[in-house]
């Protein structure tokens, strides 16, 4: 499990004036001040704390002292703990991990009013709670009941495509690997419309030291992205995306699949210009060297990655595997064993929803800096977005790495950490996934009662609420960034590439907010949101102020639809 949230802080040591009880003491062997006897004991009313408990209060401290009417100050040696008055509690941001240590010995010191001291070692018991996405099979002894390898394979394909566009495409154009526009399109589609032959020979390159060296090592059954993009899955969609996809052009004019084709076509056009020696110019008059940057201020690397995270992972997670509106699919799947597998069909469907969220099994063990890939001083360098939990020297992509939306949830939590009403989407979503999965594991092979099914749906609602909020908060974050970027337009501080990146992350995520059937954002609000955002940032200095105002209107739509705290909105 899990030390979660922020870096360990220094313990806050406060004082409390406590009147001692007890009679006189004629033992003069240990006084530290004339006519005063040092305290002789410290007691704690409760010496246990549940793991994962943030800001938990343990119990009250009291001292035994022979001096009538004496007063005391308590302090604690371990920086994970603090004293407030006479109360022992966890220091700010600290959560304990039962799997790491089941008990902790701390030295508590009491100082009386004459500066005489007494120190005692007190053992704090850490109690276990269910905090990892780990469940044993009820069908095959010794096997895990958890499986979502297909979802991780698709996360890997998205990551590989993003890595290729940003790190390899230009080199392939320059060294003659890709000689034509057609060849560029074929290469891009090898990540999106992956054939069985391509899948079996697809190396993992987006990160080092992975346990799986090829994508087929993640899931042996061939996977691609095109079959799972919103509108291409035959069942389970809450809308007909061939007529109702909105946010890019006229509503219903294209499908999500066709939008990817548009993005690939633009990228291939830019590559073709590069092959022909054409140096493209940005809308603000600067040379463009990156193939993925468009002249209008959009960034195809970001648009493609973020839109796929939404149109594949978010759509499949919320509209298929965690939904309950189609017989024999999602949460209405069969409760019986899935063939000879170690899980029921229903368990597996829920796991697949979890897989698309992208969290590692030990997600709650990370703090927000670590999940965000920004571990710094005070954080654990070996927990920076991934962790070798089993100690085999490699990172298991199916259990030890955090992908996609799970990382963005932590980034938004990190952005509100110092605010009056900080968010905790990571904890909200992960704990609900664990609680929901426990309901299924406890009843594997049996039909859920009405009460159990209602409890499952309640956890589902908590999941998709937190998942949606973290994405909407991410859109707000990039609205804020784009608004700030455009304030520099016309000055030496303006950065075209940064503006394109921020706008495209904003747009890519915002397009996906239509895929959650449980979203509080109405169709009218969604379409108004995108009318204000547009398909590219406004880079005309005469029009930019009006566009900045429209971005803030778009931000207000999300703020009101999800009742976001105003301070958090400003700071995201």
C-alpha cells in the first residue's frame, strides 16, 4: 500500500499546558531543577492508525509527574508525526503504509514547566486496509483474478505513437527511411490500424527497462486502436457518433475515426513539405522546424495523443466497461466464470474499465509529485511515475506503470495542494475502483443482490465523477496556460510552440468530454464550449483580446457545470 500525498514535512511541535495529578514524591535521585522532579511516564490513549489515513489523529498524550500543578510540553522525534496540544497526529501530508511497516517506534519527550524532561519509546501500530488493485481468484486457487492486458496494450500503442511523432518521425524523413507522404501515412497507421503482423513485431521504445520488450508480450491477442475508438465499437455506445460527434466542424460532419485521419493527413502534409525542402512559417511569422506543428498554432503530437486517450480510453472505460445499459456488457455482464479463466466475465469487464484509467496496482502508494513524473527533493526518485515493486529490475507495464488519465488526475491534485479546498481525484477514483472490485471478488460466481448491485453502481458513479472532473480540470489548466501565452502575443516573450502545445492539449482533452454517458456537462454546454475554444488559437493581435475573453467564458462553462472551487480554477 501506501504512503500517498506530498513529501514528508517537518513535524509540527506544539505545547499544551496539562495539570499533573498525583501526590508528592520524596525520591530526589532524578530531579533536574532544584525542588522539581522530572516526569516519570508518558501514556497515549490510542496507539494505532489505519494506513492511507491523511491527517489522522491517533490519541491524547498525558504525563505522570509527582509535582502537583505542573504543566507539560510534548514533542516527538519522528518527522512523520506531530503534536498539537496534547494530541498525537500524523504530520501534514503523511500517510502510512502497512505493507512497508506494520508498526513504528517513536520517541515522545515530555518537558515540564521547569525544563525537566522524560522520553519514552511508544509503539504505533499501523493497521491494514485494502489499498491495492489485487484480488485472488475464486475459481482457480493461487491465481490472480485481475486481468486488463488488452487495455495496457492500447495505452502502449498510444504512447508509442506519441513517442514516434515527437522523437523519430523527423529523423526518418531526414535519413531516407520515409521518402513519401504515402509512406508517412502508412507509418502513422501502423500505430493506429495495427495489423496482426505489425503487432507481433512491435517493440516497446517509449520507456526503458520494461519487462515487456514487445507489445505482444503485454497481450498476446492482437490489439489496435481503430477498432476501439468511439463509434467503431459495435455495442455499448450511448450515442451514434456517425451523426452526433461534435466539437470539430459541424456536428455530425465527421466521426472520431475520421478526425484521426484528418490529423494524420495534416502531419503527412507537413512531412511532405519537409521532404521537399519547404520551410513553413507560423501564423506569427517564425520558421517552423517541428513536423508536428501546424502553421495555425496547433500541435498534432498533442492533439493526436490527447484525443486518443479520450476517444479510446475514456470512451471505452466509461461508456462500455463501467456502464450498465446493454445486456451482457459492462456491469450487466455474466457473473459466471469466463470460460476457464481465473475470473468471472463481470470481474473482467470491471478490470478493463480500470485498465483504461491507466493506474498501476499500487497507485495509492505514490504521492502526486511522483505520479506526475515530477518527483523532487523529499520524494522517492524510484517512484517517479513507475516503480519496480517486485524488485526484478524491470518495470511491468501491466502493474507497475501509470498511464494516461491516471497521471492527469494527480497533476490536478498537485495543482490544488496549497488551496483551501484541495482536490483528491487520485484517492477518489482509486478507492472506488478497489471497493467496486471487492464487491465483485467477494461474490465471484454468484449473482449480485439488488443491494450489492446498487453498491457497485454507487462506486461506479464515484469513479466516473472523479475521472470526469480530473479531465475537465485539465481542460481548465490548459485554458489558463493558453490565456497566459496569448497575453505575450506581439512581444519577445511570446512562444509559438508553447502556445500550440497548450491549446492542443486543451482541445484534445475537451473533445473527449462528450464520451462519458454520465457527464454533468449537457450537449448544449459542450457545443458552446467548443464554439468558444475553436479549432485553433487566435493569433491575430487585433482579435486576441476578444478570444482570450472567450476562453474565460469556456472556463466558466466547465466551472459551473462541475461546481468547481473558484480558487482551484484560478490555480490549475
